[in-house]
C-alpha cells in the first residue's frame, strides 16, 4: 500500500514466497510495527467497495470505501446493528 491524500492505494499484489526474507526487506526499507495475518474479501455494492478484513487474533472488520459513506448506510442499508467504528490502524489494536 502507498499513502495517497489520507487514503491508501494498492501498489502491488503478489504472493509472498519467502516470508522471512520479505519481512527483513520491509523492515530495512520502512521499519515494522507488527505483522498481521488473515484474509481479505472484496465486494462491490451500491457504488461502494466493501472489504472484509478477517485478521487473526485481532478481529473481523468491514471497510466501506466510496463517495461519502455514511453511518446511516451501514446501519440501515447493510443492516449492521450497533457497529463499532475503528479510527486507528489495525496494527494499533490489541489482540483479542
């Protein structure tokens, strides 16, 4: 990912063949706070991109991307009752 005006652009998508080597390269280039493992599922719905991040030992998160996503859209259209809004990076969240 690369930061772009307060958002992130996906720069490259590829399988990691040697995770130890990749980790060392990333630490050398950017520093490293934490390694998060999990799965990501992407969907398109009503002019929005919905990403489900299923992060091991952290939790499950829905990321709604699009023009002016609202809390009303999340509760009424998606039917998510009592959503929690996370406004920090995943690496700052404590383990469950």
